C-alpha cells in the first residue's frame, strides 16, 4: 500500500490555492489524505484515479475532536474549497439525522480566475432541521418565544 499525499505540482502555485485563507489549506490536505488512489490502465499508459471520489467522508465532529478545527472554521474552509474548485459536495448530510456529507476532490481549481471556471457554492440547507424559536401568543396579546426542536 502506498502511503502519502500526492499533490499536483501546479496546485501549490495556482491562483486558487494561493487565495485560500484560514484553515482551508490544512483542511484540503486532510481531504487529500482521505482519498484512495488506484492505478488503472496497462503498463506505460497507466493513470491514477480516486477510487472513492464522491464518497469521501470527513465529519465535522472529527475535524473538531481530532484536529482541533472548530465547526465554524471547518465550514468556512469547506465553503472556500468548494468556491475555489478543490471540493464538490456530492451529498449534503445532516448531523441531527446522523447523515454524513460526502465529498469529491475536484480539479475545477485549474480554471480558477478564467472564463472557463465553473463556479459552485455550498447550497443553503432549507430542510428546516435544528433548533427553532417558536412564536407563542399569550392570552394578553403579547408574543413570547421559546426554543423547541424541529426535526422533520
């Protein structure tokens, strides 16, 4: 088994990589560590492909507990990695539902800053999961708010 992180030589000097801030470069390296590379093709014409692309899992809890990256920092890093073309979110999970997000490593970064760059952003979660404030009307006409759990 080959161990290590292999990085395209042009990546480290690319405009996209040089524009990453905060924890994003570190998080990207941690994502690269999770990919499984396999060699395909016949001798002399082989190429490396990511066997688990689209199924790479990196839970927020693991980023926080194992690497000390807070959830907000991890989310900002993922947002940057998607926006600059390093990652794509194949399945947006939900922590309350015990559903883990799945990612793929992207090469869109190679076109970053050009007209051919394909812009992507994290899709806003509109499932209505999590804690919400519920508006309660009292008998005297006043409005109060209480927290309740909305799991649909």
